[in-house]
């Protein structure tokens, strides 16, 4: 499992701590049990959200196979470039 960068760790921490503090302020909880329960619920929700977040796939890329497309040469100055005729489809 790849390690978190400092910015990811800081953002994750902020995403759990800020709503927890806001919920505590709004709820007006004063007992130790109520505060503990709110903190545990917020921590569980934050952990669940972090684990459910899809991570970008690393190390698995789809690379096109085959030869690169042909590159037409640019005619020199003063020459006329030949234009291919349209393909004719017989019905």
C-alpha cells in the first residue's frame, strides 16, 4: 500500500477534525460520554470515507501496440504536392 503524502495526511486529518469540532459545537454536548460518542462516530465516518475513496491505478497503463502512424513529408518550396485521389466505392 502506498504511503500518504504530507498533503494527503493533512487534508485527511482536517476532513475528520473540522466536522468533529463543528458537530461538538452545534450539539452542545457537555458530558464526557456524549463527547466521546460524537468523536467516535465522526472518526468512524471519516475512516469509512477514506477507505471507500477510489485511488488512481498506479503502475498499470494501457499502451498502444503496433507501429506509429506514418508521417507524410512536406514538399520542398516551389514544388507541387501530389494529392491522392479519393477512394471510389462501387455500389
